């Protein structure tokens, strides 16, 4: 396993990603303590299988639409970035 500190990881991120894609394990340390491990994304990782029923998703969508109609979501603004900023303030 290759061990690198955060500074090295920032400088050599592209080569570290390439190493992980080739099967090497890479751990990034914060000081002398392990912080994260880089993992290769597999095809299986790309398949999202929600455990929420279709009925649950439909009910959630209905709630969001109702809140939009009633103006309950106006505090979020009109763009995604405005929504993120609003949620950060809370």
C-alpha cells in the first residue's frame, strides 16, 4: 500500500488516481494518521438501487410539488447555488 501525506496527494493526485486504477492501494495521511483511502470505482458501484419504493418516491414528489405551490420553498431561492447558500445559513 502506498502512503502519502495530504500535500503529496495534492501534488500527485493524477498519478495516484492512475495507480489506484491499476490496482494499487493508496492511503492519504493527515500527519501520521490515516485519513482516507483512494478506491477504484467499479461498474457495480455505478448501479444505484434505491431501497425506497416507487410509492414512497411518488409521495415525496407530491410533497415537494405541494410545498412549491404553497410557496414553502421560496426561502431556497431560484437557483441551485441560492438553495445551497440558504441551507448553509440554517
